[in-house]
């Protein structure tokens, strides 16, 4: 059988190992050191935030963001609905209550119209908004930022999937008061596992460092007045990140080329690639499509997924919306009328978007899909 074609896997270049070796050679095999410092500086500079704190996971960066936003018992947090559970789970860690906000069709992210309805419905009770940029496509940031400002609510950006994507020339992960990125194994750059908290508020970043190193008070003995966490990134892992950061733009270009080849390759088929706004530049982390309504009864996404799986090719259903998850069955879901998330979930598919996939391999994937229609 042919070599497996993956959705998205790590791509290493060599510099990563040199930074890791440096950590070993200098004996900084600890959750602090030069690699951590430099990786934080590098990501903060790239994204355009004043400061950053490297974490053991993107989920942990989001947890810190929710904590810093002051979310507590019973507080409402308006959240992306079509996203990965890690976007919204940290709200529960802090005893907040998620309210899921419907997606729109132009970016698949939070619909500003539904967001406004949710703000009105929960007036005075909303502590934060957690906004994901699904598959690396920037949301309608102007409208969403304006609404957050109008209602005086903190915006948290989950840029886990969208590192290097821009909206009107500005990086995602720089719009929120608190922001998170991820370096999990499948993301556009990876440290095997890891994440980063980003903010222009340097005091907030200091607090995150405090909470993520067990909240130790200033005393010679171990003294604690607050609950802490062990969330700091290892200096070994940060070495991988420093090496990867050198190749972030290149990864984005390769991802974009994959998206464009799919777009061209599917011309004439009743499918539509995941859309984005003209004023934005996605990082094209995952290429996806939806099968058009008039064809989906004939060729549904599951049929395509299974046909690809037969050829050892990985595809994946669209992330199942949070309001459809058993875990969140008791949470409210606010929509502006249309069932966008459910519809995209039913008609959509994530396609192999691994940057090591050759053009020939991708042509083969396209050919298999064409053959089904
Ligand atoms: C991957 C991901 C996360 C979590 O990041 P980890 O580093 O895996 O903890 C959060 N949100 C979204 C949208 C993600 O895709």
C-alpha cells in the first residue's frame, strides 16, 4: 500500500535539534532557560504583542487567559461554537458557563449578528468572549472587536490554529486582551506539545508566569496564598519551537499552495473550499470543503472520507459544533436564525493538508475525490 498521506503532521528542519542540543550542552533541561526566553520573544515579536509566556499546551494558555479575565462561578463566557473542545473547556476549569455563539458562512467563525444577540440576552453577565479562528481563517474581527468594546467585555483570541494568519495586515493573536497559540503536533509549527499566552499587558503576562509556576509567594520557603498550576514550557521543548519559528512563513506558503491546488483541482465539482474574507490572509492550516447541497445526498463527506481511508489517506470530519456535544448539552446556544454550524458539519470535510505531501500525492487525492462525483 502507498505511503500514508496525513491531515497535518510535524515538519522538522534541523535547526530545532541544534537549539535542543544547546539546552543539553548548557544543562538547561528545565522549565526555564534561554530557549524559553528567546522563543517567547520571537513569538511575541512575530504576532505583535508586547509579551508572551510559553506554556505546556495551548489549552493551558487558554486556561490562563480565562483566569486572567476574571471568570468565576457562574460567569457567562460567549464562545465559538464550531471549534475544538480545548477552546471552551477552560471556562469550566474556572467554573464559568459557556454560551455558544453560532458561526457565519463567510469564515465559519463567530457570527457578529449572533454575538450581539447573545450580548443583549446576557447583558451585564458576560465576562469574556473566546473567539477561535477555525482552520486558520481569521474571523470578522472588526465587527467582533467593536461589539466587545461596546459591551465592555474582554476578548480572548484562540489563535491555536491560526498562527501567522492576518486580518487587514495584522496578526491573529494580537486582537484580544489575552491570546493563545498552540504548538501541538498537528499545528502549523510544533514543539511536539506546547502553547503560548500573549498579551500587550506585561503585568498580565507576569501573573501568568506566577500562576503557571505553582503561585509561589515571595518567601524563602514554599508559601502559597493562591491556587497555582504547573504549566511552564520546558527549555528542551522551547528549543524545537525556536527552530520551527524560522520556518513559519515557509510553512504558511506551503499550506497556501495546497489550498490553491485543491481549489483548482476541484473546479467544476459541486464542492466549495472553506471561505475567507478578502481583507484577511489565512494561514491555510487545514484545507476543507463543503459538498454543495444539491450533490450531498449523492456524495456525502463520510463517503469521501472512507474512500480516501481505503487508499491510506487521512481526512477528518469538520469539528463537531460544541452545542451538539453531549458534554455541553445543557449549555445555551445563540443563533441569528440559520443552522450554519450544523450544516457545515454535515456537508464539510477536512482534507489532507500535510506540507510534506507532494504535488503528485495531492493530485492523486484530488483524482480519487473527482472519481466519486
Ligand atoms: C489545538 C487547539 C487548541 C489546544 O491546543 P493544545 O496545544 O493542543 O492544548 C485549542 N484550540 C483550538 C482551536 C485548537 O485547534
